[in-house]
C-alpha cells in the first residue's frame, strides 16, 4: 500500500537528509507549513499582459489537507469537478452555471475522469463510482484493490483504474465488472499519488511508483512494452522513491513523462523507446506545446526543454519552494499555480514573469486547464474560476 508521509516522519528525517532536495520536498508537500522552507518571495515585475476573471463559483474544499490532486475535466463545453467530501458536479464552461450536482456519500480521493458517457471517481475506501455524464445519476459502484488516488479513465467500453497498491485494473464500462488486472506492486515507501491511466486507441499507458512506464492492450491487459524512466538509488527507502505520479502527455506520437528523483523523458508511443531524457526530478508533471516541454521541478524551479532534443531553453528559479503545479501553455505564456493560491504567467520564449493573480488564499494543487482563450483553475479551498488575457 502507499506509505503515508506524515508530518512527524518528514520532520524527523529532515535532519538526516539535510542538504538533500528530498527533505525539503516532503516538508513542503507533506508535512505542513511549520516544517516547510518558506516559499520564495513574490518578485516585482511590470505586467506584460492584463488578466481578467471570467466567472467564479464555490464548490467543496478539503483537498489541501489530504494533498489530493482533484483535477477538473472539460468535455463538450462542460466542466466536471469532484470534491473530497463526496460531491460531483457539472458546470457550463461559458458561464459557470451549475448543471447538476450529486452527493455520492463517499470520500473521493481521485477524479473525476470522463469517458463513454460517464463521470468516474475513485475513493479512499477502494471504490470506483460511475455517474451519468448527462445528469449525474449513479450508474454503478465497483471495488478496487485499494485507495484510488488517480482519476479512473474510460474508453471503448473499458474503465482503467490505477490503485495505490500498484494495481492497474480494467472494468467493464457497462456494469463495473472486472475484466483484467496487472499488478506492478508498490515500493515500501512512495509519495501520495498515482499516475492516471492514459487511454489511447487500443492501449492504456500508465506510470508506476517504481519508475516504470508501461503500455498494455486495452482489451486483454497484455503488456506491449515497458520502459524504465527512473532507477531507484540511495541508502534508504526515502532516497529510492522514484514515483511516476502524473499522467504522461501525448504529442505527435511521443509521450512526455516525469518522475520524482528521476528523469524527464520523451518516449515513442509505438515501442516505448526513450528518445531523450534529462536528469530532473518532478512530482507535479509537465506541459507541452509545439516547441517545448515545460517542467515544474521538485524544488519549484521552472524549466523549458526543447521538445525534440530535451536541451534547456530557459530556467526560472524565482518560484522555488512555492510547490507549483504542472505548467499549462496558454498562447504566448506558460501558467502555473502555487502554494499561496497565485497563478503566474511566464513568457514561453524566456520564462520571464508576465502576469500574476491570486485565486484565493488556499493552495493550488490541480494544474490550470486551458480552454480555448481562457484558463480554468480549481483551488484546494473550493474556488472554481476562469481567467482571460486582455
């Protein structure tokens, strides 16, 4: 099972791991403010673009305490959102109107995922719940091997579920019955989170806590290829953490993936061959556009890497210890959220600060989402809002 990195554990290990980026990471993400390195101060700059709020709604709270990356999903002009205490809702993208809301009564830990006409969530109690995309009514509930921290995904009649104990299971989208399972196991110690499955045509791609990225046949679960993104090294279980906890990003037949205390890599979708890699630790994940791969490193540093070669394009160090989200490319800018509820717009060409707004005072854990010309964000305090550039 996933080992919970509690405040006491992180604080006790900080001394033994002094000088190691791992202790600072665990303090910032897992231990709470009393043990954390203070976020880098906000830099002063002349805004290059104006930011205007579109709409804002309140929905749920509680993701911060559990460090749950409950990311909204946008499909067909609707935003689907899940919150820790069991509620799932649909909002219109255009105006933020609440279209439906369902109280599942469960402690939601992963989701939502959307596919095959369903909205899917996973729970701390090891369940998967399927709701109707149209009106939110419950379609079925199914058991998972353990806590589900990643959003379940659905395609071609199959629901992919990655549970915290290292199992990837496939369920029948019609009734939730188990079709197959693949057990990669889990290390003694790992970060709180798992990689959501990526469903691509007849495959499911998923990253595991041992640093392996795998592609399996969607219908049978047969392994098509496995690639090691990061190799565990170190003197103890903490130093050997090499989780892949974010969903790979697909662009033009290439998968871009990041691991903690490991590497950022470009992987060929067809055969799993590593096209290039960089030694760069990331838990938050990556963003990709037509030219670059944007990486939020574990220490908060922002990187832009050439998408074809992995070479460094720029590095922005003034967000250190701000526990920034994964980046999102928006026009001429890259956007990240941080621990104090701020959104930062950086220029894509050189990483310089272009704009900043504060969503609210709670941490932004879920990465912002670009929808056409606007940005959607969901804070751990329950603010769901859109922003536009002027």
